[in-house]
């Protein structure tokens, strides 16, 4: 089964902080399509401020959706075309005014490619509206979403806007809080993840990731937050289409700072693209191995420079 996300990359500022350097990535194979050339081109590349998709997100200080990777400012157009990658979403992670990293998520395009990655934003005192998004072939759902707006606490974007914390919604066709369930039901939209994102100037966005049964965005979502003493990360929710009982693996799990991939994200503030999570000795690695999952993108959720949660996307 193809996932809606085809590849992920992490870019970080150089020591001089005037360029972005490649930090890691995930490039799962899909059938006969190989991402080796695309990966090799990324590994060799260094990007300046406002250069390429990661550099543009740095300059914009906001999530950027680039629906055509043949666009003039995307630097690896030839390799992207050969790999079947058509769209990129760049998510800059800031600690106050300082850029920590840029996560880039790549999608492909085909007739059975359904799902959504959305950027929601509101001006001061206004409702949330769709700033941009990528929907694959779900054009009617995209049109319906562009007409929607959300007040704080309403719908998946509004709930995260109000709480400032990530949230997973499962079985979207039954979830009353998912106010677009009627629009998404024909596509088989099954579960969603929403993340708050904070730009360097304090501007807030909400990113939503909506999976369909036939082309899940990722095979598993996990949210980890702090215990009351702020001494460990504890499991706070998630969804996995390969093992619905996976929360049992984390019933007594406590992840210390620096422990495993999620603990390293806590310690560094940097995302981690782990291509061999099934071989990892951590509690996350053991659970992933049980479900047949091979790779993990772990990303921080920060506000005012402080870590609020760590989110895992498994492939």
C-alpha cells in the first residue's frame, strides 16, 4: 500500500547560520519507483536563505505548500520527476526568533492518491481559514475545505488552535467533532493528526494531516507529552492502521531525555528521521517492529522556545 507521504527530509542551519544543510531523511521504496537519485541530490545540497523549498520556508517564517516541484525555485526538479514526487510541504521549526530546522514532506500524485495536508491560519480576532493545502486527487474535498472556517474549539483545526497541543482523531466518518466528515466520507478519510505551529514572530498556524483508508498519510501517528513532573515523555494518543492495540505497548512507558529517537528530539529540539526504527532498542522500536513498521519521523512541537510535545509519524 502506498502512503500519501512518499518521502521526508530534515534541514538544519549551518554553524554560521547563513545556510541550510541536509540533516537526514526517509525515502521508502514504492514498487518500482526509487528515490535514490533524489536522496543523493539532497545529501549534496546546501541552500541559502530563501533558496529552494526549505530556504523559502525559512524566509517566509511559515509553512509553505509547493504543489508543483517543477517550479523554478525548487532545486531538484529533474530528480523529483524521476521519483514521481509532485508536491512538497515545508514546515519551519522556530525557537523564538531562531530557526531550528525545516521539515519537508513530499507527496506523489496518481488517480487513487487521496488525503490532505493543510495549513490553517487566522488573522487577529478572525476565524481559522485555509491558507493552503495539498489534497492529491480529492478535488471536491479541497473545494469544500476552502469554503470552511473554524472558530476556536470547533473541528480538528479549531480544537488544536484553542489548546495549542497536537491531537489525533480516529474514525473520522463517525467523529462528530470532525465537521467535514460528510465531505470526506466518500474518500474514506479515516484518521487525522493536527499540529500547532509557531513562527518566529509568534504567528500561529495549524497543520492538519488527513489519511484515507487506501492511501494513509502514514501508517501510525503518535503524540507524546510530559508527565506532571516534566521528567519523562508519556504516551498521549495516536492511531495505527496496522495494530489498533498498539497503545498497550506504551501503557507504562516513560521516555527519558535523550532516550531513543523521541528522547533525542526532546534533548536537541531537532526532528529525527530514523530509517531503521524496527532495529531500535527503544520502546518505540519494539512497538514498531511488532507492527512491521520500518521508519519514523519524530518532530518537536515548540511554543516560545519550549518543547510541548513530540509527534511520531511511522511508515
